[in-house]
C-alpha cells in the first residue's frame, strides 16, 4: 500500500499517473539474472526516482 500511496500523492501533486515498481537491489546489481533484463534497462533509461 505504501507505493500506491506515493503514486497517488505524485498524481495529486503533478496530475501525472505513475506506476511504481519495486526492484530489489540485488536485481539492480545483477540485471542479467533478472527475468526481464530489458525491463530494467528501460527503467534505468526512462524511469523517474520518487
């Protein structure tokens, strides 16, 4: 619920809907081991840290 709450407040503040995705630090450190490494590359390139 915490991530959903952050997304809601981001929407209220900016009018932009966001989709929060929790990523474990282990996955960031070893993206090749992640089931969808391309997804992590997209987040790294296009994601916004809140």
